[in-house]
């Protein structure tokens, strides 16, 4: 933390004001900053002053924002670690005292059994206690139990004092460096931070009696407010903890930050919204008319509930039933034919064996997907395509530049690093991926797998190679070791059209809209699937208002209450499933803000994942949060009633998610080195790793699709046609015929689309004889 702050102060000391970049388009500013990150001192010396200072200023503005954001991230993680460490210590103490605690529980069981028996037999309770325990022994046992027990809601606060000296190492500098602003409700917290700054400057140890108190939540109060006054340790830790929560929710923002800005700044400016509101609403599909939305959804929801109620009464609900107050959905039966694997093996046997390097060269000849990787300064495609593909493979396989240099014997690690610096960027990966997916969609076989209008998304975890606390975050869901997640969107044609690297502690639901709104492919996605971790009520609302049908596979669906516009009593038989009514007035009152938010997402003024995470962290009473929650409840309820009636929808969702799982298997095979562990610490480098892997998978998917299509034609000519019902289940993600490991030489040459390698002649001949 101190190192981050030191670097930030140095950048601020250069005198470049944050306001300098306000009127420059963000994309242009990022391009200039990217050049500044890559130019050497000798480059800068050759530039005229105007160009030199413009590039340096853009670079320093970006560095300042990045250092500010990383400082806030680290502070939040340190606060989270404080709670985790305290919880771990409490649990360890509990385990150490397990035998004593168990003895007290046994005594409690004996006592309650004796009292119950005495009551039934009408015996004296005093006499029973005296004979079974003895009053002195019982009182002593109770006192010992009281020492062992701690109030549940404050137990983990007891050990915070021991961690306080660690925070004091950086918090004085932290509070002095950053300037915070907040909504009116958080003004007491800002005053408390000002008090702490003054105490640090004056080297005072006692908190003034008039210090703000309303910021202290009830669970902190017993520790902060004592008979001797305000406890300095707990007051400061409480203020730092509340600051962390405010940063997460967006109620508090930081000057000079990109991710921790004022929530309003992520949306279309009020003046522009007021001026162009009608145009924004006219362009929206579906319509953003409040009354039209409420009227149509109210009618549809009422109709669906009554339909399901009638089906329940007649016991016609397909593969689902209502048992008392609980909804029971039968497991899905297998949807594919029994001989799918046998036919898939027969088709794949025709495919020629090929080295991964040769495959990439051949696919590049079909699509020219390396063309978007242009020089950052000149804008020209690289003349060394083999070097570019080697650098991409170094990231995709996780070999890294040094190991890849040894495996190629052609390129040095420095050369690969130079290629990555000047040619490889996120935008280039997006355009290259789009060209691969476009070509795959033109192959007739791809249409057998889907229309290209549905997709799924899921995360795949990889271990991290660094274990420093705070940097390497741990999610108990994935075990004790730190991991990072590559979150991928896959179309129903197996095309991986978007990927991003996210922390293991970030919920999948925050990333869903990024892939649906920001991909550069031609896929007309209409329906999207996730598992339980990819769903929230807010996401249901946002997806519908943006024109997508959201269809998650929700675990323990029966535990999620549904909502309606009318009273639940109006729906006889389904009342146990309905948790309440939609607050229509809330939606009406804040619809304009919801419409502005949707228009902002469409215009690209805010990254969807950032906005969703801010909404998730908002206080529950926030009006925009509440309005979106109500809309989400409408959409989730409608989806659930459809889910109950339509087993084909359930199969479609499961099939879509299975395609994503199949992608994970192939990615695991390609990213083989050191179990795919991630060694890059910055978000940008991790994203580039994920994109390299995704691009290689997309190239394999395209190559397999093309050759599977030819293999199917060959089988038909050999009079052994694959039955049409098997075609949707033969995946293009096989890799047994692809040589993924070994040395990486670029022997192949580019060939245009239409010129293919011959299928395996021995297999073709054998199949021909069988057909004859």
C-alpha cells in the first residue's frame, strides 16, 4: 500500500491535472497512454515537444487513475482480511475448546432431561437439581459456560485490536493522500475521516468527544463507545470498514479514480438525457415506456400463474409437481441418442492429424485473423505472422515467453515480448475472434448445432502462481488455494465470442452483460443461459430491458419465492410459492432513472460489469436498486412459470451450459503448463492470457467444424451417412487428432478457404469398402 501511495504521489508531483483529459475521447486517451507505456527514452527524445508531452501526460493520467483504483482495491481487501482473520481465530479457539464445550452440552442435555422427567412425574425441580447436579456445581458449570460463550453478532470483533497496528502502518498516509466525497447520508463518515486526519497531523491519541458518532453501526457500538470515552482503535477501524463498504456501493467516491467514481458519472449526463430523452426511448428495443411495460407484464404474469395453477390441479405439470408447500422438479432425462459417441468417433477418425501450429497457419489463411494485430504506432499488420502466433501461443499454453523461446528455437523471449508490446491488444483479439466466428457460422454443419441466437456463460478457475496475501484472493467455493477465473461466453454453435479474467471473489453475475453487449461478432444473441452464480434479480431486469431473454438454471428453485401484481389469495393452490406483491408505484416513480441507466448501457458510457457490481453493493433502500429489484422480480417470476411448464426450455438451458463445460475441457488441455496457473498480477495481462486461450480455442473450433463437415460428406459418399438426429450432438471440440505439445515450428503455409488437407485415406478407403 505504501509503495502504491509513494508512486501515486510521484505522479501527482509531475503537475499533470486530472481535468486535462476530460474533453478528450476516452479511447484516444487510452491509445496515447498505451504508446507512452511502450516507448523507450530514446523514442521520446526523437519526438517534438508537443508530441512527447502529450503522450507522457496521457500516460501519467492513466497511471494516476490505475494507482488510485489499486489503492482502493487493496484497502477493501485488507479490511476483508481483517474480518476473515478474526473469524479464523475465533473458529480455532472454538476447536481448541471443543472438549470443554462438548462437556457443557452434555451437562445441558442431562439437565433438560432431568427437568422434563421431574415435570412429567410432578416431582420437585429443586430436589431433582440437588440430586442430579448440586446447586453449587450447576452454578459453577453455568459460569464456565458463560466464559466460553460469546455474543454471535460481535464475536469476531474481539480480535480486531491485535490487527490495528498493521493498519496504522499505512492508514495515516492513506487518509492524507486521497480525497473522498459522498452522498448526504455518508457525510458523518467523511467528517470522521477528517477528524482522524487531524489527529494524525497533531499526533493525538484520544478521539475528541465531539467526533461524529452516527456513522458507527450498532454492532460496532459496544466496542467504540466505552465508559472511558471513544476507543481510538475501534473508532478508526469502524470508519475504515464503513469507508470500504461505501466504496463498494458507490455511496463514496474518490477524486482521480476510474472505478470508484460518483455513480451519476457512469450514466448519460442529465443535461444530455433531458435534451435527447425522446430519441433514446424511440431507439430502445424493447420499448422503455413504463405504462406499456407494466400493463403487458401484469396481464402476462396473471395469465401464466393461472395456467400453471390449472395444470397443478389437473396434475398435468410436465416433470414437476407441488408436494404440500414445496415445488419438486424431476431430473431431466437424457436428450441425445444413445449411439452419439460411437458416431462421433467414426466421424473424427476421418480427420487428418495436425500440429497446433499448422492448424493456426491454415486457419489464418482462411480468415486472415492475424490482420487486426497491427503495430501500435504505424497501424500496419505484422510481417512476422509466425512470431505473432508464437507470442499468442505462449500465453494460450501458459508456457510463457522464456519457455516458448526454448520450444521454438526461432524466437528469443525478448523478441516475443517486443511483439506483445507493440502488436497484441484487447481490441485486436476481439476483431480476430470475430473473423473466426464469422467464418465458422458460414459452414453448413454449424447450423445443425444452433441458430446462433442463444448463448451461455460460465467461469473456469485456474490456480494462481503467487500467494502473497491480499493480492492472491481465496474463495472458499474453490478450496483453500487462491485461483482466478476465466469467464467465457459461448454461442449455441460452440463459438467462444467473449472472455474476461475476473477475481475468484467476484460473482459471475456481474460479468454476464459484458459479453452480451461488448462482443464484436455478428451473432444475434436473443437468449442467454447461466448457472445459479450467474443470476440476480437485477440481471433479470437489465437483460429484459436490453432485449435479451435471461434463462438461468437456478439451484434450489423451490426456495426462491415468486411475486405477482394481485394478492396471492387470488391464486388458489399456488399461494405457498408466492412471496409477495410487486410494488408498482416504486417502478413508476423511478422508471425515468431506470430508462436513463439502460440508455447509458446501450451508449457504452459505462462498463456493464462495473455498473452491476455497483448496484449489487448499493444500500437496500437506494431507489434505483429497489426499482430494478421490483422489475427483476417480475421477470424472474415470469421465467419461473415458463420453466415449470416447458421441459424443453430446461433441456435447452442444460444443453447450452454443457457446451460451455465442453469448452472448459478443451481449454484445460491447451493451457497445460503448470496446471494453467496464472502468474500475471495485473488485470490487463490476465485478460490478454484469457483472450489468447480463447482465440486458439476458436481457431480449433473453426478448423474442426470445417473438417467435420467434409468428413460427413465423405461418409455420405461412402454410403454410410450419419443419421440426422446425431448431428446436433457431434461437438467440434475434439482434440485427439491435434498435437498440442512438443516443439513449436511453423512449417505449414497459408492456403485460402476451399483448399483443404485430404481426409485420412486409410479410413476413407475402409469406410468405402464397408459402404459397398
